[in-house]
C-alpha cells in the first residue's frame, strides 16, 4: 500500500453517496484553497455496478438492484475513504478499521435524495443518515440531476472557468432535461421529456433488436459500424435525401421520425421514435418470416441503430440550439449516462460551435458520465459554500424529487 502525504486541514471534506439506480457509489471531495475561497477536488470516486445482474434479465429488476446495493454499500464507502487517502483501490486492500479512522477527517455527508428507484435510494440514504447521526455531521441531500450537471465540473478545467448562465442538457436512463443554470443552485427547467428518456429509448430499442442490456453502448457500437462503412463515401444521413452528398443504393433507406422536434418548445418525446423502430423491425421480420429479431442480419441491424441514433442526435442538437438562441448561455453542458456516446457529443459540439463559436462546451469524463458519487459531492460542495446544509433528522428521500 503506497501512502501519499495529505494536508490535514479544517477544509471541507465531503463523503458523498449515490445509490439511485444500479450503481453503488461513494466519493470523497476535498478542497483546494483558491482566490475565490476554495475549489473542490475529487480525492476518490468508487463505483460498483450491478449491471451484469441486470444484463441477465434484459433490464433492471428494482429489488435485485437494491439487494446488490445492500451488499456493496459498506465496502464501497470504506474503499472511497481509504483510496481518498492512500490512492489504492480494490476490495482486497480494504481495512475497515482504517476506513473508520478516516471518517474523523470528514466534515460533511452528501447523499442522493432522488429521483430514482426508491429501494436503491433508501440504501444510500439510510447509510448517509446513520453516518451523519453517528459522527454528528451536517448532511446535504442532493438531487440526482443536479449531480449530473456537476459531473461536467469534474474534468480537467478548474470550476471557475465555467461561466454562467449555463445550459445543461442532461440525458440518462431516467431523465432527459434542458436546464438553465443561472448560478450555482439556481435552476430553471426549460424543457424535458414528455414520455421516455433518451437512455430508456436506447435500452428499449436494443431490447426489441435482441441486443443486450444496457442498450446504449450496444446501439452506439452498431451505429458506428454502419457509419464507418460509408464514411469513405463522405456519406451523410439526412431527413431529406436530396441533402445526401452521396447516394448509395441499398443503404440508408431507413429514416426514423424526429418527434416534436419543431414544435417550438424545449420538450422532448422519444416513445414515438421507439415505436417507429418497433414497426420497422416487425415489418422486416414479417417479410422474411423471421421468428425473432435476432434473425435479422447484422447489416440491417446496424442500419436501424444508425438511423435511430441519427434521429436522437438531430432532436437533441435542434432543441439545444433553439434553447441557446433563446437563453444566450455562456456555456453548455452535455451530461448524464448517454453523454458517454461520442457521436452524440460531437454532433452537439458541432451544432453549438456553429451557432456560437465562443461558447464553452463541456462534457464529463468517461468515468463521470454514468452514475457516480463524485458528482453528488461536487454539487454538495456548492451547497455548503452557500450555507445550505441540513440535519439528518430533517431530510427526506423522494423517488420523484424535482430539481426545482
Ligand atoms: O446516468 P445513468 O448511468 O443512469 C441514470 O441516471 O439513468 O444513465 C444510464 C443510461 C442507460 O440508459 C444507458 O443505455 C445509457 O445511459 N448509455 C448510453 C451509452 N452509454 C450508456 N446511451 C447511448 N450511448 C452510449 N454510449
Ligand atoms: Zn443518472
């Protein structure tokens, strides 16, 4: 075990816990002194996922997720404490006594209070409340979506580089939201999905194509394959085939709808897109007498995935562009589990830069795009700086917690 020297100060040191879905996560956020009174710094970020269990059932079974949380919560918290000090990870090196001693340095507990699966949320929430009670520490309940917004602050740029107002597009398995952030803690939800979240649509489309769970990475892999095949022809998908720089027979015949893209609101709808994919898949199966979607050839599946992803990219980019025109933000954030998708990131970045070349565009690092506790701790840091802290007796968990 390699020891690293750590300054012992009275600076803020937050133990953050996130268990809203199928990840059990804990992190320690410290503070570096700076001119404006301090900068948060991620000292550890430990994530244990039960995704493999859900892959077997093709989706999350809430009770399976919460049972996995129960099993991993104590080791994950302990590992976050230990690796914040000793920079080692891995349960083999876990020393629970050492972890308990490290709790002495913690000044605040932060925890996801919702939205999410109630059984999962309760595991982290109960652990956080117990720690706050036992160590007599203030606690900060954090909205999961606020956490995703702050995940973009965990990258290589100092947080002071981010300029307000910011426009944050947060896209996950559970939510799709455009949020205007006027300052730390000041949010206005300008648009959100009226039915399925983007990640949910990816997962459902993957399921109906007979691909595994989670669907996002599977679909983006197949879509990428399709695009790579045609990139040598400078091929572009388009709603309007006249715009295609190159027309290839037997390719890109599939175009899916862009639901409510031009309805003048900043809301999203993805369930119609998923249904359009379902209708297309059923048609292909009927025409070929296939019994199951797995029988569809890989080239067609790749094309369906690429056409689906293109529709998602268009809608996200169009709505974000419209919101930029209206709200004139100085920076744009694209965060949430779906922001792991590099194609969507590049489509958005290009759209944003075309519109406003001087705008700052931020996405989380790969490690922080999915659910994690460092983002919860970063959000909590700014609550603490505003004096917005609570007592363990007064906080509540809420599966449908609203951002504002
Ligand atoms: O933020 P997250 O880890 O959990 C929620 O808060 O929901 O997001 C999980 C979602 C899943 O629906 C997953 O399919 C999607 O993010 N996802 C992706 C990609 N990687 C994960 N979606 C599209 N492309 C990806 N590469
Ligand atoms: Zn999430």
